[in-house]
C-alpha cells in the first residue's frame, strides 16, 4: 500500500525560486504560519544571483536546495527528488497561502484516496479590481467548464495551475516526474494531462492562494491571456507548448 494512503500523510511544500528575494520571505512566512504545518518546507534555489538563498535560510524550518541549472521545470523535478514525503505541494514564490491551505489540501486527499493530484485557483493581491474580477469570473465559469469537458467528454487532460498544486509522490513517480524538456509555458498543462491519464485529478477553488499580478502588469492583460490560451491548447492537442521561451518579468 502506498504511504499516501496511510493514516497520516507526510506533506512537503516545495517553492521553486529564481531571483525571488523580493517575494520569497512573505511566501515562506505564510507556510510557517499554517494551521496544519507542513512536515517539510523546501526552497529550490534555482540559479539565483540575488539573495534568494539567504532570504530562504533566514526563515526557521526551511531547507534550501541549490539547483544551478536554470529552469522552472528542472527546479520542480529537483524538488521532487529532494523529499520522500507522501504529498508534494508546489507553490510559486510570489504566492501567499491562507492559513488553512495545507489543511484543506490534505483533507481533499484524505477524503478521496483515489485522488492523485489537485490544483487550486488564485486570488491576486496586487492587481486592480477589474483584473481581479476578470479572473474570478474565469474561475467560476470558463475554468470549471473546460476542466469537466476535457476530463469527461474529450478525455484529453484537465485544467491545472502550476503555481498552486498538490500531487501524490507515487503518482508523480509513475509518470516519470516532470518533463524537463519544457522550458516554461505549458509545463502545468503537460503535468495535469499526464496525471489525468493515470487517475483522478481535481480543480479545487477552496484550495486557492494569493498571487502577484506582476506578469499581467509587465506584459499587458490580454497579451498574457492570449499567451496562456495558445500554450494550453497547444499542449492539450499537440502535446507540446506553442512558445519555446518566455519573458522573465522579474527583469522587466
């Protein structure tokens, strides 16, 4: 029997960070303050040239793992290999988790032993009201409709958010881990599609986190939406992203 179906799940939260000294401390402080504390908090210092590692090391209970090869998907895979926890929760460095986040995620997996992975939604904490309303409208309508259509009608994948998701370690191992051939865009859709072929993958609005709208502000709302849409459908239909590179908004 896999460890993840035992009475208590060992939970690791993994934060992949490249030059995130400005956001990382706030992210990690929300993890330390969780109602249900994670068993491990791991920061993958992904080829940072700023104080990312120092900031992470300054938060009690955080373990820093250096990954000199720059790349989000490479960092995610390094995180997978850095722990033996039953349940791996991935959170982006510009996210802030509500105090109940870990507890809500754990409850979902404990209630549904067949659940292999889930993705939570976002609440933007630094965007104008119209941007926040636009994304909430998407979360209430387009996202769940697309998720259910892909999952039950087309059977081609799911809606999956890379900055806020949880996966059983044995399920991730069964699909061979993350696809490190992907540079950035489409990596979350790729993961959700491959996990959905194996078993149950859920989209859970109650497992939401706060996140930054920095990409929307740097690139423009409709540019980012178009970018996400074309890479999502390219990965679903062609099993590869449309864009081979991405703009690093930390350098914008």
